C-alpha cells in the first residue's frame, strides 16, 4: 500500500495537469483591443487555473498570420486584407470575431510636406510604400481606383512600417500607405501631409482569426473563449477609460502620449463580437478586388469553411468553470 498510494497520487496529479494546463499564444500588433488587454495584465490570473497566455508582438498582420498558420500563434487580430491573403495562400485559419471600425482616419496615404503630389491622380508613376497583404494594401487599391489608376500605374514598394518610415523620410518612396499608430507618429514626426483617408472609400474592419487546429483542441478552444470574453470586457473598459488607455499604451509601447491622444479616440467605441455569415460579404468583395488587381497568389472562396460563430463571448465565459 505504501507504494501504490504515492503512485496513484502522482498519476492523478499528472492526469489533472494534462487535462487543464495549456499555453495559449496571442499574436498582437501595436494598438487595438488585444494590446490594451496585454497592458492591463487581466489574463495573468488564469495561470493559476491552468491557462497560461503568452504574447508575441508583430509589426503587421501578414507575418502574424503566417506564424498562426505555422502553429506558432494560436490567435491573431488583423485588418481586413491579411486574412484574405492568408486564405488565398492556403492557410488553415478561421475567422472567429470582428471589430467594426467607425473612423475614416485610422489609415491614410501620406506624402512629404513639400511634395508636388496634391491629389490621388498625381500618384501615377510614383513609388508608394506599403506592407504587402496588409489592410493598407487594400486601402491603397481603393485610393488608386478612385483616381482611375491601378497598381500597374504606380510602383508598389513592399515595406513593413519599420523600414517604410526611413524610406519615406529619405525620399526613397514618394508616398506611404500606413495605419495607426505609425500614421500619427509619422504625421507628428515628419510634418507629412495626408493625401487621402477613408472618407468616401468605405472603412475596413478588423478581424480575429485562429488556426483550425486550435478550434479542434478542447483545451485551446476553451482558452480562446476566455480570451475573446476578456477582449470584449476590455473593449467596454477602454471606452470608459480613455485616459488610462493612453497612459498604459505609452508605458507599454514607448509611444508618446501626444500620438496616443490622437489614435485612442479613433478606436472608440472599441468593440468585438462573434463572426457571422454576413461578415463574409466584405471579404468576398475585397478578395475579388485583389484578384482583379492580380496580386493574390490564387483565387479564394469564402464560405462556411472560413469561419466559426462562437457563443456570445461574455456569456460563454460563465460556462467554462473559471473564476
């Protein structure tokens, strides 16, 4: 008996640990609801209940979703274009949530202060920096189309934000299609001009995706439901506490408060909800536009295989047996 009891206890402990312990990796970008949640540290309390959340910062959506498809990330929040490019490239990801954008100023095509470029049609023949497959790439397409231009009329220079900023300042590119907080940082730091924002062009929402493998894993899916519920709670909190969001972002990211005082109000009201079938429509439109432009690796079909509609986030949290 003296041998059996410790062995039984050890086996029981191992089984319990195997059943509950999970590490869930969140891919995030500067700004947005996930970054606010990280800054608050709200998820730390779940470690005592067997769910450890790990955070990995990305400079843009496309590399984030590449990591998710490779199994290095369990969840990611991106703009409207990265998911389209990822699925067109064969990524096994599913949409699980959407955040509706209610601002026309979160992205823009900017030009140097003294540039001769005064309107979108002046971009013809110019070099434009943009992160390939990003929401800004989709926005640039709309800007060019509004002026009767296509990607063939300009030279698109694929640059992620850290490389695009020095290229913009040095004059290696004539214009830059970029999103916040990089947009406002550049405007304040270089006195650049906004050539065109989303006014009259429609807005791109933000989307939340997870690998299919995460949704097929009971423990990972449980962690995902926790995360989504906490993101919704964080959105509600952020709408009521903008000054605290600004202070936390400034400390966390080293971004000047003068920048955040501009970018944070643009996100209000922060929001997130489950993805629904109707949310496929703008993605289909975007995919068609990119296919027409000849920049997608292959055609992509959006349907029931592209998403899951999870239970309402906050109410689902109460059913998970967590404190």
